[in-house]
C-alpha cells in the first residue's frame, strides 16, 4: 500500500478540523497542528485557505460518492429501498460520531458559500451531481411504479437532499437521531410513498 503524501495528510487533517469547527473557525494553525506538520508545509501545497477548503470539500464529496454508490448501485434492492438505504447509511455514520457533526456540504453551504464565490460554485456543482444520482434512482422507481410520477425526478431529488440537509442541521442541535428518523418516516409515507 502506498504511503500517503504530506498533502493528503494535511487534507485529511483539514477535513477533521472543519467537521469539528466549521469553515470560518478552522484556522491554518489548527490544521497543521492536527496534521503534525510545520505551517510551511501548508503553504507549500495550498495557495490559500479558500483553495485548501475547496480541496477538502472534494475529499469529503469523494467519500459521499462512495456512500451513494454503496446504496444506489445495490441491485438487490428496489430503487425505493435504495433511497432509504442511503439515508440509513448516513444515519449510522452520524450516530457513530455521536450526532455531533453534520454534513460538510451542508455546513459549507451555510457558512462558506456567502463568503467565497469559488466555494459557492463548487457547492453548486456538487449539489447537481448529487441530485442527478438520486434523480436517476427516483426515475427508475417511478418507471417501476414504486413512487408516484406526479413530480419530476430532479425536483424530488432536490427535495430529498434539501430536506435531509435540514434534518441533519436539526440533529446537530438536538444531538440525537430524532430529526433524521422523523424525516425518513414522513418522507417515505408521503412524497416517496409506494404507489397503490
């Protein structure tokens, strides 16, 4: 197995710091301390905190892509079950962290997008890619009669992601799974209910 580069170590440390502290409160000093490297190592690899944060966001989204694939590519489940599976996977990950951290994409959307056009544009690209994966699954569920076809798959996928991100924010406040489970229960009994 190849050894991680110093840049990868700094990015992983930055991800841990930003998940704990957010965009604005995470300093370069915090990141290099977490990585156990001198501050010059940061400036050798990243031209600014903003550029570094974009790279951290990409590392995080790569992890999200893996989780999306784990759920949505599972052909042993129906498309509707795959959607639920994704939410259950994320709930499990959030529970493992004591419901104390949320989704970096949602956190950056709140905190960094108003401050950085570069990050706002990258977040917009991420949301579109993320939405399209869910829209494909929803489209399949609609074509198989699992989900009502009244709304366009892209609109339902946008609703799913936006509402889920809101539930995650509420979860961070309450430090338990209640908001996540409430969202799943209501969403799959109404918007994503099985066709009769």
